[in-house]
C-alpha cells in the first residue's frame, strides 16, 4: 500500500475496513520539528468517522513552549489527502498528518506549518514569486562492532564510495525505496565524505539522500517524515543514526543544504535565457546574506550547530556567495549551461544553494525565515543588489578580507534575531511570542564562550557532542 490522496473520509473508512487496518495514527509536527503520533484502534467505524471529521484535543503546552498551560487545549485535525500506510508498525496501520487548530477551530497562529504558509503567501502576493526547495539530508549511520569489517576504508574519504568499501549501501537504498512507498520523491542517494572508525570498533559512515524539489510547505513536511523513516529503518537493522551537525571535532559534520528555485508565471527566474545568473536571483541572494546572522537562530538551533562552522571541513563560515566554491555560504552549482535546447533539461535544475543550516532545525521555521529574507531582497532591490555585489567572491573566503563570519554560538544568533525581529514579525509572519521564546531558548544555552572554554578539554567536548547526538 502506498501514499494515498483521499478527499473523503468515507473512502478512508472503506480502506480501513477492506485492508484490515487495525490502527489509525494522527501524526503532527510541533515546535521541535519531530513527528508526533496519537493512536486509535479502528474497531468502531463511528468513532473513526468522528476522528476523521473533527480530529482530537491535545495538550498544546507540551507541544509548543509558548502556549501557556492555563490555555493549553488545542486540536489536531486530519488532512485526508496525506494518508499513508505506516511501513514500520507490526499491526496494519494508517498514518494521517494533521493541522493544528486553536480553541475556536481556527488555524493555530504559532503552528510552524501555518507560519510557513503565511510567508509563502506574502511572497506570492507582493512579488508574484513562488519558492521551491530541494534539501540535502546528511546523516551518520552508527554501527557497533559485530563482525570484523573486511574492507577498511579511509577516514573522511567516503564520498560516493561503493560497496564493499561502503558498508551501508543496501540500507540507504532501502531508505529510498521506503520513502517512495510513503509518497516521498528523492533525487538520489550516495555515501558522503565522513567515515569514522573508533578504537572500540564502532563504525560511523556518512550518507546523503537528496529529496526532490517541492514547494516549501511540502519540503518541510518531507524532511520531517524522511528523518522519521531513516531512524525507523536504522533501528530495524540494529544500527543507530545521527543527524547532528557535529559528531566529532576531527571529522566532517552533517549539514542540511537547501537548494532554492524561484518561479514567476511558472518560469524559473534564477537564470537568464543564456544560462547566466539573473538579476532577480542576485536580489534574493542579497536578501539571504542580509539575514544570514539571524537566520542561524532557526537554521542552527543548538550549541553543537556552531561546532560545524570550521574552515576546510566543507562547512561555511564567511557570509559571502560564489559560483561553485563550497566554502561560501551561498554557492551556484553547475546548471548544464552547455545544453543548447532548454527542452532537453528540467529548468528546475537552475538553483542556488544555501549551505548554513543543519538538520536540528525545524524546517518550517527555517524555510519561513528564508522566505522572509527572499521577499526582503526582491522588495529592496538596491540594498540587496549592493549586498550581493559586495559579498561576491571567487577565491577562497580565507584569502579575502574583510568578510563577516556567521555567528559562533546560539547566544550570538539570539542577539542577531533580536536586532532583526521586526523584519520577521512584519505582516504577522512570525508571531511575537515565537520570537521571544526562540531568543530565550537560544540564550539559555549560555554558549557564548563554549568553544574557547573547551579548548584542550577533549572529554568535555565529547560530552557536548554526545548530548546532541539524537536531537532534531
């Protein structure tokens, strides 16, 4: 059974009866960006009809830190067109994704999905532009020693490696096939650079699965479900997995690079007809660079996120953009510009890549922030174009000075978010209380001098890395 696009609850009830579905899961994605589940047995068709019609009441204060316990009741209501068979449950189970409603049955203002939808609509209404995103999801598979590894690969030389030197090719392929079963399209998968062999025989091998280009709300939802699926499949095979941006200080970390495509009147406006970067794209890039210090508040939400921003580890540090330079914050990947006929190629391949975020981010809030930044760039063309011109490089970022660097801590990101908060809160995109709580949470880590304090203290660094191994 694959992903389904139901429009009527009667059709879901019929499926439950005819397919022997025993459990109905109402799934939802709150502030922390993880998939949550509320389960019902399906023995009573009238009860299932009621659940599909009205949803269920849940405790919002345990899902959103900015909902007061005294007024915590909210609703989750099924979105019928999101139903898919759960491939991991022992009993036949149907999952349905839900939206959040407030006590009056209206869309919940602080819901990450609703927030992103507001940002998308504002961009469409003011600039007539629709953003799409493609996400690179990187993660380490962690395997405890069972048998001797017959083919020892080299540390951090695992990029596109094949079996038997790559140990988890079959597992990665199973992930991609399972994602297809639940309705998630992928572009490709491969072994990534990272490979760590510990003294006790534990192997950590980095993988990447690139998800297909979609509108932003669907992209955010896809990231959450994909991480849920990756964890379940790894658990099934007796291995662990981590999306943490830094597993070891000596090895490459996990990013969550985001490729952005913008359309206007159904035409990709990232590139000119001759394959060069468009003026509109430069404005969007300028907008994101302008917001980069505060975007880290949403894209890099934990202290370990800032341990990834180390030069020469394929992670950005400087606020700049470049054609193809992987140390730049934004880069322009190759576009097959040598193709003479546009009909030969998918125009959605023309993107630019934002390389700062990691997978501990709530993708809804991150993509909403990016959308606000893009909207700013398009509505302030002179400012954005000037920023893009000043921050364009072709040499290594380390060879040009001065360039501003990304925040080095949650504390610094919080300060930048406070400075920019009026830009995020404009047009009621980001609720004021969400910004308040984000700033409060970031400051609570007290990590302003963390890296300096941990210098020459490897045991304490390892403790920090382990603390965030399974976050996000």
